[in-house]
């Protein structure tokens, strides 16, 4: 997969996860499964794609976001900003 394709796949995957944030523990299993797919894509980056480190935290923190809605709001806003910045740097 070319670097541009990899970056786009990661960005689209993160955007999909942002739209499917679970509200309770019951929704976490499917979300974590979907997040694992994105993690596998992110592991393909050898530095050329420049995956922001904070995305790894986002993918790992779903349990915290479910428990703490203030944390969830702040982290989601931060990830949305990161995606916008990452996208604009590569246009």
C-alpha cells in the first residue's frame, strides 16, 4: 500500500471510529475490534506517513472515555483537530 493510501485509510478509519463512539461498556467490544483494524494499519507506517502519536492513545482510551465524558469530549476534539492538521499538511 502506498503511503498516501495508507494515510487515507487511517484517517478514514479514525473518522469512522469518531462517529461510532460507544456510550456504554456494551458498545466497547465492537469499537475495540474496529480500532484493532486501524492499529494494524498504523503499524504499517515506517515513518513516511507520520501517524500522530496521540492517535494511539485515542485508540486505547475508549474505556476511559466511556467512564469520563469530560475526558471523552476533550480527547475527541483533540483527535478531530489532529486529523484536520494531518490532512492539511499532506494536501
